[in-house]
């Protein structure tokens, strides 16, 4: 959403997770460098399954991420993840990925978050989960 404050436009990001600018594990370091990460921007969509994510939500997040401010990786959190995408959302993701700018938008649902938590509990990190999600986002079409 965009809000006007005294004539200025202000975009509200649901969650912005800062990435430490110190040396991280090799895999985190690789993700951080590849996506020029200073933070990861998350958009949260609590939609019912009958109301799928559309190109509007995809482009909303795309507008928020950029290499000069946050980096080129964003995450949409929704109840049903990739299982509930409108064709227009798939089309938007394919257009963004087709730009060859290393922008990545990954979409995670409740089941994905449970897998990520399980992995964190089991091995003490979720970087492998995130890496797999980023890699899966490179496969077109979605």
C-alpha cells in the first residue's frame, strides 16, 4: 500500500529483516552477495484459498526491492503459497525473472514455513531451505 503524508508517498513494507553486514556462513554470504542484500523484504498476505495472489501483489513487492536500498530478494508470505497463484501472478513472476537482473521473489505458504522451522530445529539454520527456494524460483515457468 502507498500512503500520502504531507504530500509525500510512503510505501509500507510488512517485514524488513536486516542482514548483518559481517561475514556469514558461505551459503548466506553467497546469497547476500548475489542479491546485494542489506535486508529481505517480506509481504504478508492472509488471503483465503479462493482469493489467489495476483500480479498486483507480485509487482507491489517488486517495487519495494532494489539493489541500492534492500537488495534484490523479496518474499511473499501467504497462507497457501505457490498453490494459490492466479495466472497473472505467474506471468508477472516470469516477466520479472526474464529481466535477468537477479531479482528473486519467492512465495512461501504455511507448509513451507513449517518445513523451514523443522530444518532450523534440526540443523540450526534455515539457509539451505532459503537457498533451495531461490534455486526453485529460477525454473521457468512457475
